[in-house]
C-alpha cells in the first residue's frame, strides 16, 4: 500500500496524540501531598472562620498548634519520602544497567520509521517530477521553471528527513546494546528492537541518499548538500562505534562525494 506524505504525517500525529493521552492519564506520585495540603488548607479556613484561636485557652491553643505542626511535618516527611524513593529507584536502575527502554523504542517506531518513509515518499515524488520535467521540455520556459522548483523542493525535503532520521539514531549510541538485539527472545520478552529492522532502515535511507545525490545536478551549490555530508559523517561514526559490539550488526555507511 502506497501512502502519501500527508498520510504518513497523519499517522505520526496520531501516535503523538496517543502518547500524550496516555501520559496525561497516568497518576502522578506527587498528587497525594497536594491533596493533603489542600485538605489542611480547607480545614484551616473553616477553623479560622468559626473558631477564634486567640480567645481559646492556652492549653487548647497548644493542642491546635501541635496538631498543625504534626500535620505539616507529616506532609514534609511524606514528600521527602516520595522524592527519595524516586531517586533511589532511578539510581538502582542505572547501577544495575536496567532502565526503561520504551522511550527509545517509541522513538524508533514513531519517529525514525516515520522520517525514513517520509524521505522515501519525497524521493518518489522527486523522481515523478523529474519524469514530468523531462516530458515538458517542449513547453514554455515558465512551466519548466515550476517543475524545476518542485523538483528542488522534493530534493531538499528528501535530504532533510534523512538527516532527521540520522539525528535520532545517533542519539541512541550510548544505549545501543540495551535497545537493539539480534535475539528473537529479547524482542518478545523485553520489547527490544531487532537489528534487522535497523539495518533495513539504514539500507533504505542510504540508498535514497546516494541515488538522489548522484542523479541530480540541480542543487549542488545548496547548503543542503553540506549539511547532509555533515550528517553522513555523524552516521558513519555511529555505525563504526556500534559495530564494535556483540550484536550481529554490520553496516557500512559511505559518505557523499565531495565534488
């Protein structure tokens, strides 16, 4: 099934909305202290409205002050407990090399795959526009300029989304072995990403990058090519560093020619 650019964008937005809705639906661990504080505030207002503290006996005043002090101390201790619990939980996860890989998996599924397919879609439009431009050679010059500008647009956007894909992947270098795996059991048990999916994405964007670059001579003076070359160097470093691991991942990323 072939998707248009807008359809891929709709799919990406849908995933973002689902993620935001899910996050908003989560209960915050700090809600309880806030509820307790609100409850105490209401009690204080009620007491202040219907009870004259300064007219009460000294013993009664002492009881009230001790009660409020105990409540305030309890809230402070509970809040401190929540923060310390979060801190030690995060610290223990880092120390044992166990941490939540879900954000990285979501980034791969929702962003990287989306960027790769969007780049592919712009590339297909670029090729289609190139054919149309060739068939329009006998038309008036203004018409040819319109086709040329559309072709430039697809050229730029193709490189742009490949660069975004590279940017997101390069950020996973330090957690590569935690997120990616070459074992089927790790995919089903720990929801990791199989390296075959990564290799497939790299092959796709690398092929698109070289095909559109060597095929086109319309934008060689543009900054987009220099930007793309810089991202290619980033991608090459990422692959070189991640190839040195225990996973069955081996891919060579060739940089664009400097011409």
